[in-house]
C-alpha cells in the first residue's frame, strides 16, 4: 500500500507536541550547535528529547547537556563500546545513574551485526544494565541488531516471569519479535528507518501499523536514521525532523497526527518524566542469572 504523507509536514500545535525519546545530542556531530538544534526542535513542535549516552564519557556529556537544557538523559555503555569499557567506566555509569536528570539506563543491548565487542561481553553488560535499571526503578533503553533470539532469551531470564520497563529503540524487527517484546512489557520506539522507501522496510511498516498505541514511542536516533524525505538533503538527523517520522506513522496508522502526538508524548512522559506524571511502582526484584559474578571483565 503506497503512502505519501506531506513532504514537509506542518508542526503540530502547542497542545500536541512530540517527544524525541532517543537523541545522541551530546555527540561530536552536534558540538557547539546545541542551542540552535533545540531551537529548531521547539519550532517543529518537539517538547523534549531524551539525551542518550553510549559510553561513560558520552553519558557524562549527555547528563551535562540534559542539565544545561532541562532535558532527561539516559546513561549506559552501548554494546558496540563494551569492549573498550573499563571497570571505572562502569563505576561512572553507576554514579551517573543517581543524577536527578537521569531518566533511563542505556543504551544497552546486543549488536551482532557490527560485533565490535564479543557477544559474551555484550551479554554481561546487558545483564548489568538491566539489573541497574530494575534496582533504580528506571526504564531501560535497548538496542538490538541481528541478535533477536539472544536478546529475548536474556531478557526473559532476567524478567523471570515479571514484565520489564523500557523500550526496544529504533525497532527494526518483524511481527514475531515485536509480539515477544510487547509480551515482556516493553514499548517499541520507531525512528526514521520506518520511512525508508526500500521494500525490505515493509515488514517494519506492517509492525508499526498495528503496535498498540499505549506501547508506541517516537524517536530520531539522531544523528542517525534521517527520515526518507530528507535523505541526501541534510547532512545528519536532528530532533526537529521527528515531525517527518511522526507524520509518516500517523498516515500509516490512519490516525490524525495530533492524536499520535498526544498518545506517544503521554507514553514518553510516563516513562521518562515520572516526576511530572504519576510515579510508576518500582518493579519487583529480578532473578538474575550469574548475579554474583561481578568480577572485572
Ligand atoms: Zn542510539
């Protein structure tokens, strides 16, 4: 089914802002441009962005950026950075997790596509992040590339029959993977790749069409995954361009953009700004396999 949302969608009104739930705003690509990037985001109707760290250093910067601009942050060590992480890096993440601006743990997960870190090490870091998220009552930001079976197996064993609180970000799996993630209690975050013209993204579009609205989150994953309408026309993605993905998804789901904005922003606020909404109950303790193996890796 062809979809042709407006090439340059008009921003939603002030009562229906969008929330970018995954933005790497403290990375070098945005150095010195924070103010103008956020000004363009506000003009495009974006009310908040979760600043996501991928290493100890990048998490420190994400918290600093979040503090300066009144945004929430996520701290963690991305699976692609696990191999270079030291014990003191993990200590830094544990300390940063207590910062009042920190609203989530991650990003963490498994990446068997790039394999910059050995799978066993990625799994160990995933376990640490899930443990930290549950211990601190914060949601987890999960990344998964070519590792669906392993991440499901790991998450199921961590959850031990309970549900997990967090998001599978930049979701790119099929319906079965989506259903398994939803059954674990996770939200699904959709980024610019859902707009890509290539037929191979039809599977992703069919998932995005039917995800329950109360589990849906929007994100840019900037500077990556720039929406189709801007590919080749802009150097990198940024929060303002979330509007393109939102308009595309609204069209795909047959819902007004304002309604999609209202629902997804409410979902994001419940997850990442619980102080401004109702605080979620702390999840029950997890049964973590190998919990006593905290030795250095
Ligand atoms: Zn990311």
